[in-house]
């Protein structure tokens, strides 16, 4: 008898605790399924095991249709990205426009040189912290593209100058964006 009362009391408390977050989320507004889907896609892509500083993945979502784009150094990363996005609830179809960069020892040496030049510079070292580097380095036949987000225009320009100074680089396209400040 005491066990039944304790069990009922425990179940009652658990029901109240589980209902509390639902009430709280209802008070803050209706969920946005489009934003949730976008966040799930972003999370799955950055969690890919071979996604590194020399790869750049982007995507667009339009009514359940996901279009993947970007550049990767491994063909398996292209297919892994498509497969992981296909499994997300709410994704109706996936169009995979990811480019696989050509295998090239010349490009590999440029990648390492730009990595050292950018992330070895004291002001830019903070962008290497964390699990995913903020500045992505894409090298295609000697042409370097910088992708990602930096804190200010000075860091954007310094990264561009550092990448341009690497031997063998034909040119640098600086697509670094400034992080948005919300107050």
C-alpha cells in the first residue's frame, strides 16, 4: 500500500514537472518549424566527422526542400552531408550542389601555408578556438577563398593580407562576414 502511494506521488510530481516546460514554451509563443529545421540541418552538418577548416558547407531551405552547396576536399563528405540531411524529419528532398575540390599536392601545400599564416597570427588565433574554426580556407587550383565570420573589419582585412602573402597563391577572394551585433 505504501509503495502504491509513493509510486502515485512520484508519477504525479513527474507529470507536473513535464507539463511545466510545455506551459512555459506556450507562453513564449508558437514554435517556428522552419527555424527548427534550419537549426537541425546546421547542427548535423557541423557534426560531420570529416568536416574541417578546408571545407565549406552551406544550405538553403525552401518548404522542406534543402539545397546543399559549398566545397569539400573529400568526396565522402559530399555524400555524408546529403545522407545526414535526408534523415532529418521535415526534409522532403535534398539537392546536392556541393563541389569536390580536385586532389592536388600544390593546393595541399597552399592550404597548410594559409592555415599557418592566418591562424598563426596573434590577432587571428582566437578564431581557431572551439571545435569549428571561424575562418574556412578553400583552395582550388591556387585560388584561395576565405569563408566564415569574424568580429570586425580589421580582422577581415588582416586575414586577407595574411592569405595573400602565402607563396603560390594566385589570388584571394575574401568572403568573410562580420558578426552581427544585437543589442
